[in-house]
C-alpha cells in the first residue's frame, strides 16, 4: 500500500490498522523471515540517524514493485534464480 501524503498516512494509521499490522509482525516473527524483518525494522528505525537516506526513492519503488509481484504470486524458486544467474 502506497501512502502518497500525510493525510493518507493519518487516515491509515487507525488503531484497528495498527492492531492488524502488529498481528502481521507477530506472525512474521514466528516464521522463516524473522531475521529479515528484524533487520529491516532496525534499518528503518535507525534511518533517522543517518545524514542520507538508506533507501532511495528508486529503492523504495523497487521494493514496492517486488512486494506486489509476490502478492500476485510472481515468484522464482531459489534453484531457478541460481541457474538463471549462474550462481
């Protein structure tokens, strides 16, 4: 979900939305992507201490596009990825 402006953010961050978000975080923390989520949260949380942004607008757009691909079921197995990239 893209939040285009401050008004969208305030409208989205209702108590119900935040409760749902926390349930998702709790579910992810119990799964195989736990370490990735923790590292990502730490990067975002600590980002305010950096002079420069950690993620460029292009990086964020790529992340969003990737998440949308995953939601649509457009994934590549690790084995296929390694073959395609000669790894």
